[in-house]
C-alpha cells in the first residue's frame, strides 16, 4: 500500500512539474527547437532583455500587480477587522458568502461583467475611452480582496481578544491599540494575503483582457498576442524568471506561516 501511494504521488508530481521542467531546460537551448536540445546557451535571455515591448509589458504587469496587491491588502485588512467585530451571525455569514463570490465565480463572468459596468459608467459620464489602467486596477482589486480577507480573518480569530483591551486600559486609543496590539498579531496573515494578491494579479489574463484599454498591455496579454504569430524561446526565458520569482514568494509565505504557527503553539 505504501509503495502504491509513493508511485501515485510520484506520477502526480511528474504530471504537474514535467511541463515546467521542459520549459526551464529549453530556455537554455542554443537553437529554437522544442524537441532537440542542441547545447547550453544564454542567448534567449540576452534576446529577452533586448525586447523593449516585452520589457514594457513586464513593467506594466509589475506596476499593476504591486498597486492592486497593496490597495487590496489595506482594504482587505480593514474589511476583515470589521467582519470580525460583527456580532450578528446571520449578517456575518451573509458577508462571508458575498466575499467568496469573486473566488468561486468564473473569471470570464467576472471579466465580462466588469467590462460592461466600466463601459456603462464611461458612457454615462461621456468619457472618450471607458477602459484604461484605472479600470484594470479596480478589476484586479476586486478579485484580490477576497483572498486577503481569507488570510487575515483566521488570524484575527486566533488572536487573544484581551490584547487590544489591555492596550486601551493602559491608555491607548482604539486606533493606537490596533496598531500596537492587533496589527503585530495578524501581520503573518497580512503578508500572506499581500503575496497571494500579488501572485494572482501577476498571473491574471482573462479579467485583464476584458478590462484593458488601449496603450496598456500586461505580460499575459502580450504573450497571448504573440501566439497569433510565433512564440519565440525568449518567452521560455521570461517564464523561467517569473517561475523562480513566484517560487521565492511562496517560500517566504510558507516560512512566515510556519513561524506564526510555531509562535501560536508556543503560546
């Protein structure tokens, strides 16, 4: 039974990571071939850093992801604190259900509905163009918010309720008690939510495609447009760099969660 479970686990790992392994290997291929590795070369990495259009789309993606993750983290933390203070169970359950809708809802439905709303509002105010960087940012905040709330809310529930009360007894205002007592306790959840929001925003294609305006192109949209012609191996090099960046963020997130769990069990 143990042997069968090990074989099953190995097959699952191969199925999940074989495509990524192939991509990593062929990003260092000396030729354009996808089936024959003709030699180790950093040529495609050099070509990547010469492609100004792709680098511009990477910059746009990073700006969008950073902006969306920071704003959604601030709003999501505030929303989680507010939800945690609710005492009406029915209202609390309703809020949690509404919060989970963007996570469960298919991306294409979210993207189309947001696009229609932005176009309607733009026409209502007589805007020349309804879709731009602002609409993409609002769309990304919309689908990142629930993930931040999902990370922060459990930390609030695990926290000792007497900490902010003790801080206020010692002379802190409610706001200062939050920053001095509550915030350090829920910081691991906030950081995890921030990293998750950044990763989701960085990765998104469907919602970005429907809410993007002219002149602002993210990396997923850039790659999609390239598939209509030819995707060159320099995209493998870019994907390799992104893979290791995301892997680093995940390791940081898991390390923070592990340290937080150890502190919690120690207490």
